[in-house]
């Protein structure tokens, strides 16, 4: 497959997609304007952090006159906008986070991109934005990654982070759903988002999302409203927050910018999704793995009290944040009211270490992809 030309690879993928989904998928015409020089040699892959480095190119598309058009791959760089664009004033901005991994024989595996497309379009609907069609998302993504494939790192723990983002570009002041949008895909090599075990505080005053609100959408404002309470927690020496429901602050919802999971009495427990919780791809993936291994899984409301009681009784074995950026980030300390609880040693945790290794092996092509999670290009 790696000896095919870029266009042949995309065509092959489209044929495979068409056969598997029995849908006719259109081919879009992407104009490619290559960067005259690559910045790749200036990147220190031994010292990668998260989100600071961008690959040479980006995919851009416009939504105007009720359709997506102007598909282009262009050198990564600034775009020119009026300060009146409505995304800046009224917040119509949504995004996604995906990772791709370099496998042997120059294969790149994108991890479950269709799940992110599904969620992007759920966010779009809630924010009165247009859906991104599968052919635009997947062909933009695969052609971009193919062009910048050298940017995908191969070291375990590193990956190519992919950030699709859509925002409103109407230049009219007035609170209305915009008629014009831009869709952009950026990529860049990253290391893990969290480089240490997490000390988290159970947030009992502020909230990330409210019932009837937009917590289940991956929209920019959700992250903006989380900044202040997170800053306060950091000032108290915590790395992140455990968000609780906004009504009673009695039920656990998420951990910072990730979903949260606990192992109590050998049962994997995680808050069930609702309109205040982002339905994470990692969450689905980890639950699928646990079920396949015969572990008991519970998706339900999880009270703060039950978690604190389990810590006190010694029945809480593991707690971790689960997300694309966070991967599986162990929680080592939980702060609740005036108490700090130290959890069991992250290195000795059975389930999360096994899941992290299994996922890593699937992503880097070191173990069979029995769930069909890798989208190979
Ligand atoms: C608020 C929030 N919850 C959960 C997640 C985890 O989602 P995923 O596993 O799809 O990355 C994220 C990831 O970005 C997030 O921002």
C-alpha cells in the first residue's frame, strides 16, 4: 500500500469505505499548495510537549451558500479574518481531538476518526452549525496526514495530534447563527498531555456544564468557563479538577478535560453520559476493552460520597482520567473539602496499566487490531 501514489491511496480507501458502509462516498477535489520548505528538521522529537508544534500543512474548507467548498491543503500559518467574525463574539466554535500513530512499514494509524466525526456533528447540531460531511472530513484528514506523514513520531508515548476545528465567520454584529463557517484541520507531533500522576480536587462550587446546556458538545466556551476554577485549584496545588453536577455537587461528572473512571471492588465504574458530560472516544474504547476482558463495568451516576467512602474503606483500587490527550492518566491524590486522600500506587494498578499497554500495542501495530479501531493510511 505504501508504494501507491497519494491519489491512489485515497481512492483505495474510498473504495474500501464504500464497500464496508454500502454508502456512496463522493470524492472531493482538494487543491494542494505545498510548503516550499519543511520545518521538520527544526523539531526536537526528544523534547516534545503537547500542542506547541504544528506540521507543515493544514486543511481548510469554507461553508458558504449552504455548502462546503474551497477544499485546500496549504502551508500551516495565519488566516486573515475580520475582528467582527461571529465566532469571536458569540462563540460558535467547535473542535475535536484525534491521534495518529506511526507503525512499521511507514503505516500511519488514525485512531477511530469516525467517532470524532460523529461527535463533531453532534456538537455542530447543538451549536447551530453545519454538519461536516464524511467525505470532507475523511479525505481532508487522510490527504493532509499523507502529505505530512513524516511528522508522525514513532516513539512509544508520542503521536500525531489532530485538531479539526470549525468556527463561524459571518462579519455581522448581532446574535444569530452564522451563515458562513471555516473548517480547518491542524496536526502536530505530541508527547503525553500529562507527564505525571494527577492530584485532583473535587470541585464543589463551580461547574463545567449545566443540565440543558452544552456540556456534551465539544465547544470552545466549555473550556473557557473551566479556566478560572482550574486556576484556583492550581493555586491550591492541584493539577486538575473533578467536576461535579451543577445542581447538588453530589455526583462526579468528569476529570478536567477528560472522562473519569474508578475501579472499586474490581468493578470498572464511570459516570453515565448525559447532557453535562462529553461522550469520550477513550471512554468507549476503555469500556470495550474491559468488557472484552470479562470485567464487570458500570455506567451510572457516581456519587462523590461513594468514592470517598470507597477510599476510606480501602475498596477503591484505581482512579484515572481517560481522554485522547490525557490517554489514561492515573489519579494519585484526591482533595475533597479539607481532606487529601492518597490513592493506591499507580504503578501497582492492574486494570489501567493493562489497558494502557493493550491500547498502546494496538495503536502502534504491535498487537492485532481486533476491534478495527485503526484507520490505516
Ligand atoms: C471535557 C472533556 N471530556 C472528555 C474528554 C475525552 O474525550 P476523548 O476521549 O474523545 O478525547 C475530553 C477530551 O478532549 C474533554 O475535553
